[in-house]
């Protein structure tokens, strides 16, 4: 049985959260160099360093959020959990127009 596509799913993730998960896993679990992992998963080394820093802080604070997989797009707005509350507009003073 040819499992090339299955292996490719894990080794070459295309969705944002999956890519982050695999990159962090390679760094923390496999102990690979940050520069090597960044190159494999298409990150700048500094960006992956920040991602690892934030992940460590989430673990320390016991505030680890699950890695979410979007369905077909990397658009965060399609995930209601990740939507930001709307920004409230300031009401204009009725006397400001004069």
C-alpha cells in the first residue's frame, strides 16, 4: 500500500495550525535545531522562536489552547472561537457638528 500521501500530510502540512503543531513538535520532541525546523516548515527563525516562547509560556501558565484545524482555509474569521469582539465606535457628540 502506498502511504506517500499520508506521510506527506505530516511532513509537509499546509494549514497554519497543523504547520505550527508539527514545527513545535519537531523542536521540542525531536530536539531538532530551531533553524532546521524553521526552514522545513517555512518560518523565519525569529518567528519560530517567538512561537516556541509563547508555547512555553502557555504550558507554564497551564493555559494551553488546543491546536485547531480549519476546514479548507487558514481564515481565522471562519472560526467563531477565534473571532475578536467588534470594536465599539465612539458616538459623536451632538454638539461636535456645530
